[in-house]
C-alpha cells in the first residue's frame, strides 16, 4: 500500500530530484570503448579475382537423390569465370548421367556459397524444373534444392578433376 501512497503524493512544483550516475558495468561492448576496433584483413573482392585464375575448370562426382536410388555420375565443365565484386560468375555445362545441360552459377568469395542453375529440360536428368544446386562449401558438397516440398532433393559431391579425388581444404570463416 505504500507505493500507491507515494504515487498519489504529488511533488511540489520546482522541486528537484538528485541525479545519481549508474554504476559502471563491464560489458564486452564497453571494453573496447575509446579504442580502435580490430581490422578485418580478409578481402573478398581480392579472393574473387584470385579464384578466376586458380579455380579448377573441370569437376567430377556423383548425384544421389535423398529419396533413394542409385548414384548418378556428374561432370561439370566451367567454361567462363568472371569476378564481379566479391561474387564469381560461372558459366559452363553439366552432364548428369547421360544428359548434358548448360549451367550458370554464382560463387560468393566471402562465404563460399554456391548457386548453380541448370538451364533447359532438367527432367531428363531425373531432376525437377525450378530447382537449383546450392552449395555451402563451394563445389565440394552441394544439394539439389527442389522447388516443391514433396521432392526431398539430393546430394551432389564434386571433386576437381586431376586432384586424385581429394577435395580442397575447408577455409575457416574467421
């Protein structure tokens, strides 16, 4: 009942309430206050330009549907690579089983995320129109992202041709 009584008691006009500064609390954000923030030394634009010259142009591997079935051999030939800021634009062709289709893609040099779009009739390759290959580790491990929830997609594993089947080392994010 005392809080209600204090709230009901008006303060006289012209009265002041003494200000008390809050106690300093050490937080991770306040530790660097007044100091320069650490500098990020990774340059994704320079890495994209480097990938244009160093990225393998031929990849080989398999595609395995998540719904079961036998693995299908896959060949990827990258014919054109262009750096666009931190993105790398890819053009070429992909052979899934016995079907060869044009492919267009983007590789993010900062995060190694890869998007590959198969152009043409992908149903002949056992895939569904409207889907794409999405890789979170570049070309080495990707998945078929189907356009409908009723299709679970599949796994695409590619390795550079001429590297004895070894995948490139996974680059840390930090």
